[in-house]
């Protein structure tokens, strides 16, 4: 079986690869298992040194990696450059972090009690197609730093950057067998990793539906799992907010990466008193978004990942949109920026579109905003726009959401924890919190009695 890799902006084939099956997956797990004892024995500072070298190589290959992501995902080159920059920063962060998380000594009778953080062993990392290298690095950084060995399964649609990264890891001096990349179908390679008795943990990012099956599959071997799943995040705009600023930022919060972003603020909740004015400003800002050739520096939105995904996204636009932008003519899986008016009960407000479609929903007051924002099975990210500081913090505490920003739409920073509440998953990536997800606490009691 082969994997055909397509550029979604041109529909051209950019690579044809062998698709791995169960045997290749088992072989990769065996390589990772064999490499584990020596890798865990490398001192944390030396593992950090190797990760730092990898970070430097990513910087040296910044443009090459950005172009791979641009061609393979169809994402604008400016966005791809930002993401690859973050990949290097993530490896730098964990290179420096690994020897700064210490154990404890606990006062007990008759001896000394201490804790250690041990690596888990072979870790299976399963990542989606929307931010292939970026999301891989969020898992690889903490997992490698803490002494685990890896089998990484990129999405079949976007395997190229992970394959290149594995080459750079070898060039950095990370020993053979420590980082293995297997390209193949999720239902075969991914599922085998989930079932494999020698895999200690699955770090998964993807849809809530597949996340559920990962969790079920992991139960058989009591595997650890971290799940970063879907979202239906709210962008809550109060009437006292800086409406110009909020409206100028809102399109990027949902149309960035063509809306194929788990953090997309795809429900824009606006206080009724400001609804008409905000809507007018939002349409203006959305109209000026530059959609087109991802290779151009000025492009802000590219195509969707595939034809079938475009059909799924289109099925969410059931009413006449409030606004719909233009798309380039000809080849490419384009879909226009779309704003629709909705209630929170409509399909477009309940399900993850994963495309450039935002639902505008009015609310009456603070309590109503909190009620609507929380009325979703998801809880990944969100924003609150207001000039009332006390209200901003009151609402932030009331939202069942893992990652929030106030008067901003940013979600992700290298040094801060990222992850969801409710059906957006569990476990945290990035920051020092991610180190916990790739280690197990060991307690050792040393008797001092004669
Ligand atoms: P999927 O859940 O379909 O796929 C994610 C990964 O899982 C892919 O590598 C896929 O492989 C693999 N996979 C598919 N089936 C199985 C299986 N049965 N067992 C194990 N692995 C499997 O998601 P998408 O790739 O379509 O990505 C979009 C989704 O990811 C969205 O819902 C989005 O919200 C979510 N996401 C969440 C993020 C977060 O941090 N919370 C970040 C980014 C995306 P393959 O595709 O090769 O078959």
C-alpha cells in the first residue's frame, strides 16, 4: 500500500510513500524498546544538550521545514514560519527544563523517603494534520527530555515534516532507535500502537471521536494516555470592550489555518447592546483577510486540507450567511471565510466545524454569556473581551475551559500549560506541566535504623 501526499493548494502529488502496517509498527516499537535502557541512562543534562542541538538544527533548517508545512498542509508560509520557530523554542525549553524538575524528600519515621520521576519507556505519539510539526514537538520535547523513546505516527495526509525532523534528530546525535517515525493509517498503525503491550503511553492529538477509541483501546493494557481533542471555543465580547480591537482580532481567532484549529474561537458571543456595531466591524475585518496562494508572504488564509473535508465544512452552512468572502479560482480545496448568525442550539454552534465558519451568537448579560459559553461538550480555549478587570477574572474563573485569554485571542505559549476540560481531553502539554505526562513518580524509602 502507498500513501499519496497532496498539496491542497494545487491538488498536485508531492510525494508517494510506502504505507506501514502492523509489522512495521511492531518493528518500530521493538527498536524503541531496545534503545530505551541506554537513552534513559544518558544524564538529563546530556539529553538536554542533544535536544538543544536538535533545536539549533531546526533553526538552521527553518525555511526548508516551513516550506514543507506550507506545501503539505496548504498553510500560509508566514504562519508556517511562526510554527517552525515555535518548534525550535519548544526543544530549547525542554533542553533547559529537564534537570530543573526535582524530586522530594519527605519526613517519615525511621528513615529517609524520596521521590524520583522515572521515564515511562516506549511512548506512542499520534498527531493530526493541522499543525504536524508543531504538535509533534509539544510531545517530543518533554518525552525525549525525560528519557523516553518514541514511535511517532504523523497523520497520513501530512507525514513529510515529521520524517525530516527524524533525520535532523539523528544529525543532532540523538541515538538511532530513540525517535522512530511510522507513516501509515491511523486505523492500522495508530491502533496497533494503542494496543501494543510494549507501549507505555499514548500522547494523542486529534478528534474527540478517535480520542475516545484510543482511551478504550488503552484500557486493555492500562496504558497512560494524554488526549488533546476537539474544541468549540467561545470568543466572548462584552459591550464595554474595545470593540475595534476585538473585531480586528476575531477573524484570526477562527480563520487562522483556515479554521482547522482546535482552539478556533468559532462561537463569537456578543452582548446585545454592542451586537450590531461589533458585527459591522467584524465583517469589515473579515473582508480584508487575504486568502490565496500559501507561498506568498502576505497570504493570511490558505485552502482546506482535502476535498472531503471541504464537503464536511460546507455542510455546516445551512442558512444564508451574514458574510461570505471570496476564494481563488481553479485548483485547490478553497472555502471562503463565512460568518453566520446562530443560536447556541444550532449544529454550527454545537459541533466542531474545523473550517473557516464562525457563528455569531448574541447574549443578554454576564450570566447569560457564561451559560452559553459553557453549554458545549468541549472546553479547550476561549477569550473574554472587556475593560472591566474584575468581570474579566470572574468570567475566566466561571468558564469550564483549559486555556483562556483576556483581551487577546492567543492560546499557545511554549512555557504555559495547554489542554482541555470536558470532552476536549485531559493532560497538559507545553510548559513544565508536560514533563509530568511523560514520567511516573517513584517513591523510595531508605531505612536509617541501625
Ligand atoms: P483524527 O482524530 O482523525 O486523527 C488524528 C490522528 O489519529 C491521525 O494521525 C490519525 O491517523 C490517527 N488515527 C485515526 N484513527 C485512529 C485510530 N483508530 N487509532 C489511533 N489513531 C488513529 O483527527 P484529524 O487528523 O482529522 O485532526 C482534526 C481533529 O484534531 C479535530 O477534531 C481537532 O479539533 C483535533 N485537534 C485537537 C488539537 C488539540 O490540541 N486539542 C490540536 C489539533 C487538532 P490518519 O489520519 O493517518 O489515519
